[in-house]
């Protein structure tokens, strides 16, 4: 991965140079044991940034602790990280957005280098790839699931990220304000990654440390339940974004099954001139009709998807590039 020097994002009052408005956005759900440390870490590294904590119905006092630590606290009533990210992207106005979890596991000190990468190469997203600093930081099941889902995403979409499930990301304004968040839970990172891949956005990855949670902080991620939700999201997005291939695979399966069943009938007909098993012949006809319909559905939906992608691309292009932060939209 390319190394980027840190960038100074503080305002220089003497030269009055324009500097990007940076917002740190932190989803939070019952993180009383870690939210104060998270806010303080980002405040120390990025003193000029606005730090937002979006509380998702916490019952352990996380909201009050974040407010006392100096964060701007907002409340999100709908439960789920996807709902929180939707509100964060809609409500916060900035030039650069830094999203991390409120559990103090991500390296706040890496944020300036991630911002520098965005501004230097006009990127729309910089992903903080997690490098474990402790054995307890990354459970074995999560490590395998991340590898499996990352590999699957690469096979389905042609390219991928090293760590698609990382919650530590830096976004440009044009990414945030043109991204229609549809997910409800932890599959939001997958949706973000697919959105960037589909629009061929300029992106990069920066290696960051990933530590264990502080004592008293408990992970809300379920290895199997959320893993299956993420897998379902990938398949759903593949059906939506690649309809010709998705329905083509279904059509190929139906056609192969139909031809397999038809082969004995054809051989018998060539030998005797008779069709001995009419139910099988009717089934084969139905399978071939379904295969044809599946192909047609894929072709029609591909036209729809192309139109939708063009609309999303135009919405994305309506916003300025990250390095052009002096111009306001």
C-alpha cells in the first residue's frame, strides 16, 4: 500500500488559508466503557474537527458520557448500524468525513494519513485496513468470515478491498451526499464497498492498527447471524447490479436440466419415432420456457440498471472533488 504523509487539517489563522471541514462521525450503541476514550483520541489527533456521536438507543449512559467528553451527540431511534449511517450521512455537513466505531478499537492516529491520501489523489474513500495489535482484537470466526466475504465480493464484482468489513473509513463529501443508504444493520460496510466499486470511484487503503476493546466494552456483532446477513446482501446486490449474469446462471441451470431430461426422449424418438413419456416432455418444455424467460428478465433489468447507474453517477458528479474543498456546493 502507498504511504501517505499526514496532513495538517487545522485552520491557519495567520495565512487564512482554506482548510477542509473535517467531521468525525461515530455510531454508538452501549459503549459506555469506550466512547469517552474514542472521542478523546480523535480530539487529540484532530483538534479542529467536529466530533459527532450518533447514539442508537443506548441504555448504559453512553450518550451522556459522549456529551461530557465534548462530542456533538445525536439520537437515532431506528435500531441498526445501517440506520445510524443513513442519519450520519444525511445530517452532518463537512468536506471530509471520518467514520469509525465508538469502541476505541480503531487507531485515531491514522486519520491524518488517511485524509492526506484522499486530498493528494482526489479519492472518494480511504479504507482503514485492520492490522491486529492483540490476539483478542479479532475473533477467529470474524477473521475467516471477512476473508471469505472479501474473496466472494472479488469473484462477483471483479475487484474488491483487502478488508471490506472495516468500519474505519474516510469519505469525500461527494461520496456521502450521493450514496443512497439502504442497509439496516452491519451489512452497511458491504453496501458501501459495492457502491464504490460499481461507480468506479477512486479509492485507496491505508493500513491501520486494530486493538482489543477496553474492559467493559462488548462486541455487538454476531459472527453467524450478521455473517449470513452480509452474505445475503452481497447476493442481493449482485442480483441488482449484475442481472444478466445472475439470471443467466439461473437460465443455464434450467436449460442444462431440461436438456438432460430431454436427451433420453430424443434418443427414443430417433429410434422409434415415438415420445414415450409425455409428462417428462412437458416438464422439459416448461424448463426451457423458464430458461428463456430468465434470460429475457436479465436483459430487461440490465437496461434498467444501466439507467440507474447513470443517474447515480450524475448525482455523484454534482459535487466537487475532495481537493476542491474551498468551493462550497
